[in-house]
């Protein structure tokens, strides 16, 4: 690889890191202090006394053109990400010694991913290619691609294993890159799973787990348990005893390669044609990615409760699909291993889409280069031919079932960009929407009978009504639709798109007798935006995340 190539990866990583931090600064740091102004093509903000500016477009999505700048001695100078990090720290009063390292680790990771992608071949499967397209990750997170240790918050402990990994992130470059690259969807990784056998007296499972048995041959008296090889490394110390005394047996590697999806820890496994959601004791964005025991049980419980709900949703809104999580398996070897080895079985998107419909991760539609780079040529063609028609179909497929799930069924879906797939037909038009990830899917308290469930399982399955609606608004109206709209309208105005979205939503609201939630939304009430920088800054658990109000794109219509 030439040094020029290395340099350009570093430059693109710097640009992406700066852009993400600037978006967070506008939304969470300068915005709430009244220090953001829009003037012509620029957004200006003041952070720790410094005046910054960037040419911005894309509405809530805040896309930047050219280099963001800061005013130094009366002259506009390019703004480096390191300087913005220092300014944010100063504005917030200092005291978080991890923050700078996390932002830098994310920038290094992006550079590594860009280098690795030059030599890697994307999956031929367009769905998997879309899962592996999120090179820059969450656009409103200060360290979207850091894959580090658990840090010092209360969000769950990965212990020293995670810290060791955080060190691993820095030692990349030689010998094919750091270890985490071997598991990185953005580097088009694929790898065989490790197969364990669990002795039946310590088997923990619920629901429909039979597909896992097809992965290999467990010895008599044992059941097969696939494991993410990265997680096995992280759990090595805890696994030594049960492997030595025969409660677990290591059967080596599986026969076919699994393909990691956008969440990193969930993979597509081709022998079973299932997605497998593993625990991974690594912090990705705000969470150490552990399947808690109550989430393992909760996924199976929710799957049976949601079956009738989605049946009705798809009758009312044809094209509504979901990915059931009908079973989990683990080993009953104490909480650490029960959770650390727990794997949730999830249906695959192809298996729930109608023949002829191609699932594409919504997040891939928001990635730079979309929609042309989305591995479905017809999609770019359909968008180019009539963006408003395409968008209207998209909003109908994605938004209406989410609103109906909440209002009629008391179910809070989590439709952020990474949890939704749009199914496009052969002409590239949206005809289906696939909802996934039951960890973030909740039942509205008081609207479901949860008696009979263990208390912790019931708690983790529930939101109060206001919290649930907040979550719906954030995921759908802040995280998701504005990003897709920004892709569709490029640097142009989005007014026509939001007018169309307003019509679709108003049509639905009229059918439902204008519930208060929808009349507020359509009247342009400010929207709640999740405060990811603040979560990292205060080292809080993700579930404690606060929200800041942002402008509602539907407000321009009223
Ligand atoms: N716009 C976005 N909103 C939310 N997450 C995003 C976005 N873009 C990228 N991501 C990434 O997607 C992942 C979302 O995490 P989430 O908790 O939904 O997934 P998970 O529960 O780990 O796995 P799965 O989605 O397979 O169930 C994180 O890695 C996050 O950084
Ligand atoms: Mg998810």
C-alpha cells in the first residue's frame, strides 16, 4: 500500500470524525446554550469562546460541504478534530479523561476500515453488502467506530478483556491490521464460528433452538452452542474451568463462514439461514454488547407476543415484515457465562421478504455515496426517476406500521436506521419494511398483561407511554427519516419531501381520529434527539440517555 493511499484514508477518517463531533456539538453542546446560528449556507456555533462555521445542508441530518473552520485572529482556518475535541472538553468543564482517546480511537478505526476496504471484496448478496456499508457509523455520535473496553460507567462490565481489546485497537497496521478487523463488517470480514458443546445438565435455552443443532455434531449428552470467536478470546479466563471439567467441549470451527452484519455482534449464518445475535464484551457506541439474561428470555417472550401484533399490522399495512427471535441458547455456568455465551436466534431478512423483493439496510441509504453505492442498481434508478414518489412509498412502508404499533397495539418499535430494512422490488421501489432487534422493542406499561413473567424480564420489556412515544419520535423522526431525506435531496431543499411525508402522516392521523400524539407531531412540535455525546461525556448507561429538543421538519408546513 502506498503512503499516499494511507494518507488519504487518514484524511477521510479525520473529515468523518470532525463531522460527527461537529454535529454532536451543534445539537448537544452549543445548541442548548443558544450558541448556534444559521446564516446563508453556513451554520455558525460558539464552543468554549471559539467561533466555528461550516457549510451545511440536509436539514436535521446536518451534512457538511468543504472544511469546517474556526476563527483565529480574524481569519477562518480549517478546524481539526483534535481542536474541536479540546474545545468541547473546555466547554463541558473537563473531567473526562477517556473522551479524547475515544474520539481518536474512532478516527483510527475508520482509517483502518478504509484501508482494509480497498483490498476487500464486498459480499455479492446485496442485503449483506448493505449491512457492511456503514463505514462512518452513527452520524451523531462522538466516537462512532471506537471498539474499546467498557470504561468506567455503570452500563455493564466486560472487565479486563474489554480493556485488552481497547489496547488492541491501537496496535494495528502491521501483519494485516489489528485483530478486530477480522470481525469487522465494514472491512467485509467473514469468519467461521467456533462450535462449543454444552453438557445437557448445564444447558440454558428457551424457544425454538433446533436450527442450531444443524451446525455440527455434539457428543451424546451435549447440545451444540455456536460462539463468536472474538467473544471466546475475551472470555478465555472464565472458560478454562468448564472446558477442563467437561461441562463445555470445544468442537473447533464451523464448516462455513459467518458474515457480520452492521451491529458487528450479530452475524448471518448460512448453514442455518439464520442471524445469530451474540454477546460481545466490547463497547460499540454507548453499550457493551452483552445479551443480559433477562434479554435472552425477553426476546423469546416478545416473539410470541408480537406474532399476532405483526399479523394485524401486515394485514393493515401490506409489506410490513419483522424478524422474530424464536429461541436462545447458552450455558448455565453463572451469570457471566450465561450472558457472555448467550446467543439469540433471529430469522433472516431474505426469509421474510416476498420472492423478488430485496432487503436493504436503511442505514446504507444514509451512508455517503448512497443511493448509487447501494448494491441494488434499480434502487438508484427509481430514486433518480422520481424522488418524491420513492420517498412517499418509503414513508408509507416504514412510518405507518411504527405509529400503528404504538397507538393501536401499545408496542414501541425501535426503528432507527440500523434496525430497519427496506424491501425494494425489481424496479427499486420500496414495497416492504422489515423491523428487527427485539432488545429495543418494548411494550407500553399498562397495556399488556405481564403477570407471570419474572420481574426483571417484565421490567426490561416495558416503557411508560411517554417514554415509549419519545423513543418512537426519536428513532423515526430524528434518527431515520431526515437521513434518508438528506440523501434524496442532496444539497437541494427538502420541502417537497416533507410536504409529502406530512400528507402521508396526516392521512393516517385522519383515519385514526387525530390522536394527540399525531396532531402535535404534525403541528410541528419540537422533536427529541438522543444526546449521545452527553452519554459518553457523563459515562452513563445508554438507557439513561437524555434528549435535547430539535426542530421538527414538518414544522415548515404549518
Ligand atoms: N443512525 C444510527 N442509529 C443507530 N445506530 C447506528 C446508526 N448508524 C450506525 N449505527 C450502529 O448500529 C448499531 C446499533 O446498535 P443496536 O443496539 O441497535 O444493535 P444491536 O442490538 O447490537 O444488534 P442488532 O441490531 O443486530 O440487534 C451500533 O453499532 C451503532 O453504532
Ligand atoms: Mg440494532
